[in-house]
DNA sequence: ATTCTATTTGGGAGCGCTCCCAAAGTCTCC
DNA sequence: GGAGACTTTGGGAGCGCTCCCAAATAGAAT
C-alpha cells in the first residue's frame, strides 16, 4: 500500500510487464482465441498485479463499443417516487449489467432537457445501446432511435412501433384474467379504474377489462370505467367518483391506485371484499400488506429489466437479426380483497348502502 | 429528413463547414473566451446545422474530463424497493446533472460485483467524480476513493471519514426535536424504533433520541429502544416487541417503519394518537396519507441530491480547496399521529388496554 | 530437410478530441 | 510607420485503445 503508483497503468505497461506486445494484451482482454494459453496466463498475471482496467473512453473511441448501455426513463417525474415499479426495473437492469460486464447510464428525461438527452444518446458516442422505458405514445426518443439505427429495446410495447425489440408484460391478458376472475366469483357490476389512457399500460389494461366482457358476450357499462393516473391520490378520487354507480367489484390498473381506492372505500364504510371486491395490478410489496391483503396481477418487473438487457446485447452483437419481442405472462395473486365465490343469498341488492 | 447522413459529424467537418480550424471549433464548444465573436457565431451556426455533438469518449481520452458522474448506491438491494428515499435522491441528482450538462452512471453495488465496480469507477477513465450514497460503516468504496484521490462526495456523513465532502440531513437534530416534541406534549414513556445501528442514519437518529433525554436530565429506558431495519415489516415486528413495555409515544426512525408500527398498533387495538403517539422520519408522500396522518421529520431528499452534484463539481473544478460539509436542517411536519398537548386527565394509566 | 499451411505475435494507423506552442492578425502609441 | 503588446488562429502531438496486415513461429505433410 502506498508504494504502488495511483496512476492508471495502460496497455503498454501491461505489455512491458508481461513481455509481449500491445496487441497481444488487447487480444487477451478481449478474449480473442488466437492467443497461446501460456501467453494468456502471463498477460493475465500482469493485469492482475498491476490492477489494470481498460480505459473505457479509449476503447470506445477505437472500437465504437463502450460496454455502456443507456437507460432512458421519460415521462413525468412524479410516478418515479410513488410507484416501486421503476426502482425494481432499474434493479433488474443493473443486476443484468453487472453480470454481463456492462455499465448503465441513467437519463431521467425531463422534457426541457429531452433534446439534449437525445443528442447525447445518439451522437455522444458513449453508448452501445439504449433501454427505453417509455409509456407514453408520442415519445420523440423512440423515433430518433429508429431513424439513427441505434440499437435499442423498449420496456413496454409500443403500438406505433411494432417492429422493434421490446419486452413487456401481457397487460391485456393480465387484466382480462383479473376481471374474468371477479365475474366467475359472481360479481355483477365489475368496474375499473384505469391508468391514464394515453399511457400504453393504461390503455392495455383497460382493453383487457373490455375483453373480459366481450368474451362473455357482455357489454361494459361506461359509468363503471373511470380514468385514473397511477397515483394513490388518483385512485382515491376515482373510487369516490365510482361509488354512486354501485360497483360490487373494481379492477384497479395499479396497486398504488388500488390502495387509494381501498382508502376511499373504507372511508365510505364499504366492506372489502363483502361489498366491493378489489383487484390491483403489479403486486408491489405493499399489496400483500394492505388491509385486507390485496389480490393483484403480478408482473415480473425485475425479470423484465433483466431480459431487456439480454435482448439489447443480443441486438448489438447481431445487428442483422430481426427484432425480438418478449411477452411475460402475469400471474394473478389471489388474496383476500377479491373475496370468494358469492352465494346467491349474498348477492348485493340494488343499493345496500355501506356500513358495518 | 433522410438526406442528411446519419453518421456523426466530427470536429473536422464542423471546421470545414465554418472555414476555421479544428482548434477554433474546439475553443467554441469549450467556451474559450479567445475567439472573436464573429467567428464564434459562424462556428455555432455550423454546429447547429450539422447537429454536431462532441464525442464524449474522445473528449474524455484527450482531456481526462468526461462530464460523467458516477452514482454508487451500495448496501443491500432490498431498501431500494420499499423506501422512496433513493428514487427521490436519484431524481435530485439527475435533475442537477441535466441542468449542469453532466450525465450519470449508476452502480447499484451488489457485493459480489463490488470489486469490479470499484475498479471500473477508479480506473475506467470514464468518470470525473463519484457520488456515494452509502449508509454502512465499512464500505470499501470510500477507502478506495480516498486512496486514489478520485473526487467524490458522500450523501450522508461518515463517522470515520470526517475530512471528506458530504451533504447530509441533520439526523441527530431532527430526531432530538421529534422526541422533544413528544415530551413537551406530556408523553411519559417515549420509545423508539431505530434503524439498523450499523447504518449511519440509524445510529444518528438513535443518538438524537438519547440527546433529548440527556438535555432534560432524564435517562432513557433500554426496554423502550428496539432496533428495526428500515422496512415496513421490521417496523411492524418492532412495535409488537415494544407493546408489552407500554410506551405512550414512539419515535420511529423512518416513515416506512412507522407505517408498519401503525399497523401493529391498530391490530393490537391501540389508538393513535390517544394511546400511543407516533412520529416518523423522512416525510415520504405516504406519511400524509396514513390513517391517522403521520407526523414526520422531513428531510429535503431531492435537495440533498442536487447539492451533492454541486459540491462534487466544485471539488472537481477546484481540487485544492478543502472538503465541503453541508448539513440540512430537517423540519418537523406535525400531523395527527403525534396528538396534542395532553391534559392531566387523559394521561394514560399504568395499563389501559386498547380498543374502540 | 523442405515446403506449405495454420497459428500466434508485432507494429502502424487512426478513432475524435484537447493541449500546447508558434504563427498570423490587430491594435496602440510614440 | 514601425516596434511592441495583445488577441486570435492553426497545426502537431498524443490520450489508450482496436483493427488490420504483415512477420514470425510452430506444426504438418511430403
């Protein structure tokens, strides 16, 4: 400690220390098979003893490959606080990058800096590929990535760009299954609190709700569809607006909103699940801890992030293959809030009022 | 659209387009004052028309400055999901970086990849400085940063490294004020659920609790101090262990734990605040929405991130100045859960039991 | 041993930028 | 009008790496 210089060694010094040329060291660190085993060992020993780490900037300059991925999270800032979705996603992405020897650059795109961000992603030369977790339809970054042929993968499908890489949860299917479950339990007035319908998961989950009706030849009641905003407060307000229409079940498009809805129900003295059954979406940790524990559609968020990295690297390494599309099936986690099969006698009458 | 080449223009092309030399263009993009105004205009026009963006890798190689900051979040992964602290901190850091024309590389340090991460941060040559949001005492990254003289700033003070840059909330003071408030309201048996005591904010907030006793010449009761783990479940369990010791107030070292504690109290039919007053820490959004709304010590998390960036850039630009230490005073957000001044008649008896 | 091929290694060139020093241009003042 | 000082510009060198081609070496076949 202390005698070793704190300056970074470079290729040439490693080469000198192991008695080979620059090129050979380069081959070793890039796993080129054309190196004799003995030579490779010698070089690796020198690398270890000098604590050598290739300079990413130089490597990026020379090869155009930096082993850095960009993660772009557009959309309003607010959701990032309130919903554990993004932290878990970031976790999944970061874990995969650690494992695969990549690094992550993070852009939380604020609209006012979006143009600069796009320029930097596309032209900065520092990024091998981009993971975009956009949920809004008209995101300029996607168009820019397509035009500049930058490798990228979407987390969450995009209806206008179907021929690009994406990984997603089957939001439509998950919502449909949840609503079908409520119907199977005998609920007659199944409502939904949607996400913002200009966000793709918002629209998809709404479509799943509608699909459950269509499949049974039923028509949905527009009064029972309220648009929320994926926040707790939004779920609370939406539930309040829904109450006069006497739903006996609500499919809420996110757990965070469902928790808000639950609060509104309790305030109105409606029992869950006896008076109103509730199913959320995402299965965040708080869902299981709610009172009553919240039935929820679980999506494998961390796996989404992990897979996004794999798809992106695959695309970077084989640019000529077609786009990959991965859709994970969600799982309905049945807890208390959706209730059991209703016996005829407990079917709600036209208007029961609430209360203990 | 379409005719413009998708390849990135470089300095030489900008130089050619504006009829000056490479060097002059370089001066313009680096805001060197030694450029005639007319020339500068001409170059800027060319930059705009070519949509030029300096190559970060090349710039980093040549100058050793990349305009990239590293953000290292060590510690177990779990806290990242459950607590909005980190998302908000990241938000603050990212916002400041956007404003100041920097980018962020994110490392969620998993222990198994920590050595590689450190090597990359220190020797990768891609990072101008590092923001470390460590909360554990024996973090190897901090030692490594000190030894290699890499500019860095801690978010959260570190008791062993007092001569380094840091920004922090005054955790001791915030906790002391919260406990003093409970005492002033007439509570007799003020307990605390601490964070993990090997985490710095955990220890600091415990110390603040103790300080409130010391300042009044009181001694604290060890039975009323339970170590938690900053999770909801941990707060729930800690509260259960605390109940037999009949606290009439609890200072909980984080809101997430406080929400768990609240759940335990309600399950045990203890009224909040009548039987047990509660104060949390952090003032996360969920605190205000709890039932009853949770009194909490607010720390300016986003500002912490923002300031960390400023301090770090300051340090990068003036490496010879001494370390900066910034301590933000927290604010006690008084809501329902801590109750009002107790009249003598409502002082709790030895054991009242709970219940509606 | 000799030729031919396959494997392994070495060194030049260049990625796009900054830094430095020297050259050219401009202004001032006696 | 020319010396001196200051401002502005240009071009060489080099950051640490990869890529490519050529050279050296080893191995196989005759």
